[in-house]
């Protein structure tokens, strides 16, 4: 009899094991610790959120709205713990395990409890809770065909890096305040916390500077052209003669507040001294080149720049002149008005891809080199960066720039964003400068991700699997100075928000996991089904993504 019992029990045990092995919990980014328990908690028709403590209003309002819209249930906040469905609790004694941004979440028959040291942690706990609910929670209308349940689970979670960024280029193509907010909201859902806003480039200047009105009168508008890579504005019937736009300072404040409510810092970028045609066309006196008075803002820097092994050659001088005091007066005005709009401690000043062939021809630059004892064009750019750094510092901010700012010597205290691979970041970290890793090889969202026939015509590709291999601390770096990582969406060939979403997701899921999850918890095999689960959420939310995960490698 005994052996018979064993015989019958074996399949039952296997089944139980099987179901325990099949996780109910599919999250991005993967949390630090997840323990699943049998059973599910069902949301009642009258949901109550217990919330007390300063700074948690944005969390209650995010969660309350999300739940109310999709479930159609009533959601109330309460001070009484015993009556609450969801309890958001700020610890009274600091819990060192979870730090500034971490949280503990438990779901049981008694309800949901999220505990954190700070409101940011409660926000991330709330995001996890939303992902634990059925995909329809993302719907914009009430759905009454699903059971609103959450698996019983205990989660402890906190980020690996403090800088978890996404860059959005609104200069190559303009995106409205509403688009920018939608982009920010989406990134906050995956625990990213830094929005890098690329506000100026050759093709447009996007931020109102009241003391420099031409920047937005002239500099914000360009005439669409089809460019070298087949890119830039499509010349379909109805394409406007000029395209562009800008944000008023009022609108900038509105976006910054919107981001703050999602625990996201906004890093503004003004890209100088290269990539500055829009500024130069608006104020030709900041240039080294007399002909700048005839310049028009034009779509397509790739149309007039040539990348040679020993530097970039431009046929239009799209640079600000390092030997011209007017350039520094200009930047002083720009940063004076920008600094109070952005509470974040850094201002990004670009520094990338500066064509120096017009500097070589300039008598003013030659005189500067003599006076300052500068021996190369790299040293000239370094001189410029140091002066810009002093201006930025005088407004109470620190400077961050693309890795070209390393060439010819870094300004004291400057942070480096490493994009031309990881070398610059490694070098800067050894020099004890803060670094954000953002290499093209893992984080360039403008690159193709699938079949070239359906992707923007661009010179490079970045498959999801490669993006998932992003490791922010490369060999040889001093890890202490690596603040985190980010991915960048350049928009030469990205025309609208849906397109921006398509380029961003799912590759930004890979980013999110590289900067949030413990290194040893990353797994491509477990990632794929979790990505697919997110796709169902995007469908419910009507947010676009690229399904190009399995195509043969290009
Ligand atoms: C390089 S990355 C640039 C951008 C382009 C991008 C296109 C960087 C700092 N500069 O201006 O949009 O390549 O992939």
C-alpha cells in the first residue's frame, strides 16, 4: 500500500512543484528579492489607500488614478490603517537595506503594504504593484472582464545605480509638452529617474531665453530637407515649409514639475561649442566666421559634416567661437536663465562632435592659442570647456559633457558622459571624475533594432539582446565614480511620439534592468517572457513598441 501511495503522489508533487516553478510574478526591472506565496489578493470595489507623511501625495495620486481609471472602482485615501486596502508607509527609523529609493512590498490576504524610507521608494513600490496587476490595469477606460488580483508575494527591492537615465532629442524634431510628458511618464514606470532633455542642436533651439529672443524667433525653426542617410523630415504632401517649435519657460517649469512628481530629475542640455548652428544663425556674433550672418537654420547636420579619422570637417561653421568674448557673454545669459528652471545639480553642455576646421582658419583662435599657450585644437576646446564650466558653476551648477570634453584636459569637477564607447568613461573614473555610461554600442536608441526594411535608414544596429548586455561598470573603471547609465534617443529620423516609443521600447527595458537590478539577477532567458508580458501592458495603454526580438541577426 505504501509504495502505491508513493506512486500516486509523485505526479501530484511534480504538478505542485511545476506550478511553484512557474512564477506568477513577471516584473521589469527584476527586483532584488521576490518570495512568492500561494494565493492571490483581490481588490475590493471600494479601494482605500492609507497614506500619511510628507512628500507622498504624488504617489497616492499616481496609484489612485491608475486603479480608479482601469477598474472603475472607487478609490479613497484614508488615515486609518485597519481599513486600508493598500498601505503606503514611510519608515520612522531608517531601514539601511533599502536605502533612499528602495521599498518592501507584501501582498497577502490582509491587503497590500508598501514600506520605504522615502517617498521615491513608495513610488517604485507602487510601480511594482501596478505590474503585479493584470495588463488591463493600463487601460484608459474601465475594464469589467478581468479579476483584479495580485499574487501573494514579498518583495525587497532597491536600485543598483543612482543615475538611471534616458535622453530625448527634441532638437532634431520638435516634440510637444504633451509628448514629452508622455515619454517621461512611460520611463518612470520602469524605475528610470533621470530625463536628459537635449534642448538644442543644429536643427533647432528649443528653450525660451528671454534676453536672447532670436533663439526662439529664428533658431527654433528650420526648412525641412532630406539628408544624407535618407533622413530628416519626410517630404510628403502637406509637409510644412518650416518645422520646429520651442518651450516657454512656463512650459519648462510645468515639465520639470511633472517629472518631479514621478521622482525624475531633469538634466537640460545645451549642446556647445559644436552642433550649434541654430544658435549661430540666431546670433552670428558668437561665431568665428564672418559669413555666419548669412546662415539659416537647417535640418540635417549630417548634410554639412564629414567624419574624418583626425576630426570632423564641416562645410558650414556650426560652432561657437572659443576666442570670442561675445560667445561667453551669450552663454552667461543662457545659463543665468536656465539654472533656476532646473532644480537638478547638473547642466549638460554637450561638447561632442565639434568640427574645428573653421577654428583652424580663424585669426582670433590663432591669437588665443598664442596668448594662452594652447598647442592643439583639443586644447582649444578644453580652454572653452573650462570657461563654460566656470560660468555653469557661477550659477550654482556642475558641468557634465560628452566624452570629448576629456580631450585636452577636463575642467575641475566636470562629470563625463561616455558615448564613444566605454574608454572615455573608464579614463575619467580613474581621474576621479563622476561618470555616466552611455555607449553607442549598448544604448543608442536611434539605431535599427530589427529588419532593415522596416527600420530607419541608419548606419548601425542595436539588437535588444545586445542592449541587454549593457554593463555600466566596464573592466578597468573605478566603480566608485560610475554613477550609472543611460540610453539616448536621437531623433534625426524620429518624427513623432509613436515613432519615439517604437525606438525606445523594449530596448529601454534592457537599460532599466542594467541600471536597477543586481548584476547577478540579469538573465536574457527570463527577460524575454517578461518583455512579452510588458507588451500586453503597452497594448492596453496604447503605447507603441518594437516587437523585433527574434528576427535573424542583421
Ligand atoms: C552622435 S552621441 C551624436 C548625435 C547624433 C548621433 C546619431 C552624440 C553625443 N552625438 O548628434 O544624433 O550620433 O546616432
